[in-house]
């Protein structure tokens, strides 16, 4: 209804009220003026409620349109599959948002991670799977397989335009920029209505109930909880040729004046951003995403990262923004460096006891010379389309011919 038509209708209603009131007065001349005023007041209240209801419906419609807007800051929701178990339909259980990036060349990793999470919890988990255009159909067909068709998930396309002016190729690092590694910077947009969320890389296997990780306590004012490198169960693993793996000097160039001005101790223990719990309410309040983007731009302009960078280029801005402003997660919820070499670093008993296993490093569990592949393959689901296959399987087949 247009504004003009609405005002005309409203005016006609008031005229009708006045006419009826006059008729009423003529017919009931003995009625006191007090009773007439009461009748007019009641009718006026009714009309006011009618107008209020109309405006409320209009506001609700507007809000629905904004939530469903697929162009918000370049992150485009594709679909949402609400196959919630019957026990959570009544809303008594809190939803646990788990954000995971899924690139085409590593899609099998994301599938295995999702399968391990879903199998080891009875909580109401919703997966927010971030991917690039062209991968969504492949991902959806894989998720519709028998083992995963009951999960709840939302696929979100990541618009690489978000990163324009914030990252650049560095030939010294030897690897091209992988846009999806920056999805973790945009959690409040990926999960717009959540107060809390879990982010994890695709090279993990979860062996515990994800609810325990979700319930990690965060200190007041902290927007995230990470696993500390120095104090973790993985700290004894030595990564050669990658700078100092466990403190800030391994990630940031302390020769640069802008870094020195921050007064961050170079020996400060770093943390791993491959698995973390985020307080999204606090994240929004502190504008964490804007802070991260600021340091990404400054690095493009001034080259602030260490030349012997110990890990992903997503880590340095997180280290700066969360310096002495983050909580910690249980070390058993991020047992790392399973992919740092082809050799086995941990005992079978320790691997079995770990809540989350993380193959960070170059030797991925779907690769040719990975370690603990038997643990990972327990959760891997073969690709029904045949596009993704384990690299070592190809090698084994070719060697037998």
C-alpha cells in the first residue's frame, strides 16, 4: 500500500468515526458527554494500534530483506539445509556455529573434518562452509552423500574483491595467495546472528565433542581464544628453516619502525589461528575485522611481516590485534604439526587421546607422504563425483602397473 493511499484510508477512518459519533449523539441525546468521550477514546486507541501494526509489518519486511541480502560485503550465502535433529527443533539446545573454509583442491579435508565433528557430538552444530565460486555445486553433491546428508550447513561464497589492496604476492614466500585463508577475518559477517562461533582449518580431525571447545571460557574483553604455541603440547616439535616458530619475531619484522612502535616484546609467545573460539559480540564491539584489514594494508605498503615467516600470512595481523588480548583453549584441542614432516612425532596413545588433530605444515593427510593417515582416513568420505582423490592412492596404483 502506498503512503498516499494509506493516509487517505486513515483519514476516511477518522471521518467515519466522527460521523458515527455524531449519529450516536443525536440518537442518544441523554448520554452524558463523558460517555461519548470514552467511546471516542476507545476508537482512537484502536486506530492507533492499527497504525502501529501496519508499521511493524513494514519494519519486519525490511529486516527480512536485509538479512537475506546476498551481497553483504562480498559474502554471498548460497543455501542452508535445516535438517535439524528432532531433539533440537524445539530450540532448547544452543546452536554451535562451526566455520570452515573449503577450497576445491582441499575439499576432501573439509569433508573429513565435518564428518569427524558430526560423528563425535550430539549437539546442534551448524556448519558455515566458505568457498569460492565454482566449488559450491561440487561441495553440495559431496555433502548429499549418505553419511553427511543429515548435517545442517550453509555454503557461503567468498568474494575475493574483499582482499583488493590488502594482500599481494610475495615471491620470497614461494606460495601464491590463498583467498580463503582470510575468511576467518570476517566471522561476524559469515555468521551474522551468532554471539559465538568456532573457526577451524580444513586439515583437522576432531575426536572430542565440539561442545567442550565451544564452551571454552573467554575473559571479559577478549574476542577470541587461541592455542598458545609455547605452552602447547605441540611445542616440542622443531620446525627447521621456518624462523622462530613460537614467538612474535618469527612472524613480524622488528626492524620496521611501525612494529617497534607497538612495544610488543619480540619474545612473546605466538598462537595458532588454525583453530579458535570467537566471541562475536566482542569482535563486533571492537571492530576486529577493521583492525585486521588495517594491518593487512600497512603490510602491503611497508612490508611488516618477517622475511622468514613461520607459517601463514594470516597469522601476523592476528598476532598484532590480539596481542595480550586473547584467552587460551585447552592444548588438547589443537594438537599440531602432524603435517610438519613425514615422520611420526607422537605416540599412538597420545594421538588417540587428543581432542583435535591438526596437520598444519606441508604434509597434508590426503597427500603423498603424510603421517597418521590411518587416523585421518577413518573420517574421509570418497568423492562421489571422482574429482577429488587421495594423491598417494594414485601413486600406489601407478606403482602396481
